[in-house]
């Protein structure tokens, strides 16, 4: 339920409303705008005491939320949310370009790729230190040594970094090195992990599961939001289908679909969606045109030697060419790829 307070509500009256909501067994989430203050109320709206919420002084309107995701819903916030990763803003007209290798392999490769993607206009550096692989015999990542390399290289090129977290036990460790957690498709419904991430203040990039609906994705985001971490960015990365000429099927309708239902930013990952470098540029352009708040691509200076997902990585010169097109498209859409100088 959304409680809209009267515009003349004082701080004391707002505090009283919050305390009363807690007394009734609900969880309040305060959102203050320039003209209005609203309180999102989480709990079972069918409880008899839910009617007592309407008796709280200074409540002007109560809007029931029928969707199972409440804090992620468009009803909770009519305005698009913005999430900061370091000094990079995602959402609200500012776009993310997340680029880098699939996995951190060694310092030299990470440094070389970071130099190229920074020159091309990337504003967030990616690299996996813990890798969920289909085969238990495939490269599983460098662990903490990889995190150290990623952080060092990110600081060298003044790029915030994002890396994958797979287990609740990794949250504290990875949090010492990263500017943004990434939850991969296989862990989208790892609810214990989502709840732990919700207790942190570090933003989360939440990827859609390969067999998940848009509703499933938003419900997973709700787990993080309900614990207090409002810095959630969604990611469409393709879903399973009968088509076998691409790695997955990129569902670009998910972008406007999410934006109609939720205020959260959403970006697109054409690398994992298609698995084909020849398709990635066109799908990146289509993602921006669909209204995405950014794109997420894998780049490697020598894909044939990559230890993870080399066949789906762009070469540096391909990334540079792509960024030229994306800047033009973003401008046509009234958006910009965020740079610190734009602050």
C-alpha cells in the first residue's frame, strides 16, 4: 500500500506516521519528493488492522498495490529511479556502458582491456573473479586475487567496477573490492543471497534468469529492496528458446515492459543474449532505441585466448566503432552516457 501524506505534513507528523505503521505490524519505506511525501507500506494488506492505516493523521490518500512487487512497482514511484555506481549515474537519462572481459585472467590482460574500453567511452569496468560455469572443470575464476586486480585496474583508469557474487558467504569479501555486485542469471532466485545483498549499501546489478518472466525478475528485485538497499539495476540478458543459432533469445520487449511496471533502471547485455560478436553491435543499438538505461558488453584483446566466453567478446576496435553509434543514438533519445564531468 502507498500512503500519500498531506503536503503540509511536518517532520514530527511524518515520524509519528512511521511509528504507527510499525506498531500495526507493517514495514514503512519513506520517499520524500519536492512536493509530496509518500510512505510505502509492506505487509499483508488483507489484515484487519490494515484499515487502521487510514486513520493515521495527515494521511491524504491510500493507494493499494495489488502487484506482488511493491517497492519495485511504478505505483511506488512515478519517477524513474537513478542508481549511482561510484560517481556514475544509471537511470534518469544517464546511461551506463559496462565493458570488460568475462573473467579476470591476469593483470596484463585486465589492464590492456581497461585501457581500450576507457578510451572508447565505457564508464564501468566489469570482470568476473568468481565464475559460475556449466562444467565443473572449466575455469572458475581467480577469487580474491582477481578482485584485487580488478580493483587496482579500475582505480588506475578511474572506472568503478562490477563483479559477480554467487554465494551469501562471498558478500563481505567482494564488498571490500567492488563498486557494484552482479547477480548472474543462475542466481536470480537465490533468495538468501538477495536478502544479504539487500542489507548492504552497495548497488546491485540483477540479471534476468534464463527461464524467468519479467514478473519473476521484479519479484527478485523486491527481495533486495525490502531489506533496504534501493540501488538495484535490472539487466535483460536473454532467455531460453527453441532457437539454436544464438546463445539465448534477447527479449528487447522486456525493456519497455519493465519501464511500464517499475521505476528501476534496466540495461541490456547482448553479449550473453546472442553469444555472437557479429550480432552484438546491432543488438546494442536496438537496446538503446528500446529505451534501455545502458548496455553491458564483453571486450577482450585476444578472444581466442580468453579463459571464459571468448567467442562472444568484441575486439577493442569493434567496441570503439560501436560506441560512436551508441553516442549518437543516446543523443537522439535525449540521453547521455554518464561521465564524471557531467556531474
